[in-house]
C-alpha cells in the first residue's frame, strides 16, 4: 500500500512537471525574445531545447540572469518543487523495493 502511494505521488509529479515545463518552454520565447535569441533559439520539443530550458530553470544557464526572469518565477519554482517530489518519490520506491 505504501509503495503504491509513493508511485502515485511520483507519477503525478512527473505529469504535473511536464505540463508546467512545456508551458514555461512555450511562454519563454514570447516573454523574453532577446534572451531566446541569445540562447540560439532552442526548440521546445528537441533534446537540446529541453536541456537548455531545464538549465534555465535550475539556474545553470550562464547566459540568462535569474533577475531577468521575473514573469515566470512562479513556474520556475513549481518546476523545481515538482522535480524534488519526483526524485524523492522514486528514490524511496527504489530503496523500498531493493
């Protein structure tokens, strides 16, 4: 029962993360066209684009200052929290089954 609950939390977090992440990736070029061009116009569904947007969300992209992203700050925080829930849930499931 506990393991099923952990998987439900994990998969719900993944689905929520994907919705919020793709919403962020769709809004970013429209809200910040100059930053988008500085990043060489990454596409939303490509592997390079997804890694670039994830780098922006996690604060690892040096070309984008955190202070410039005021309009999407809530989405960035939601993505970080959902990633945290997902990692913790699946790590707990892995340790409980191993």
